[in-house]
């Protein structure tokens, strides 16, 4: 797989910039740039909110694919 193909698979195609209105960086995951995705994940791990709540308030986008796909690929079970 070419690096460009990998990048396109892992870049959110629904948003060109981060959903945070104060940020001008390119969206990477769930409509957030890398920095805001890390911050969202930290807040979730602390138990202050959930991905579902963030999706409901339009703070993040739903996941583009299932995590199990990545695990299966890493284990060589999916071409």
C-alpha cells in the first residue's frame, strides 16, 4: 500500500479543518486535528464525557471504520 493511500484512508474526508472553531489545522480523526483528538481522548479517559455524547453535540464525527479492522490488518488477517 502506498503512503498516499494509507494517508487517505486515515484522513477524515468529511471535514477539511478541525471541528474546533478556534483551530485551523487539518482534521485527522473524528473531525478533529491531532492535538484536539488527543485532548478529547484525555477527557474521555477521565470519565468526564463519552464519544457518544461528543457525537450527539456535534463536537466530533462518528468513527469512520471499526477498530477491529485495524487489528485484523495488523495481524495479517485482512489484505
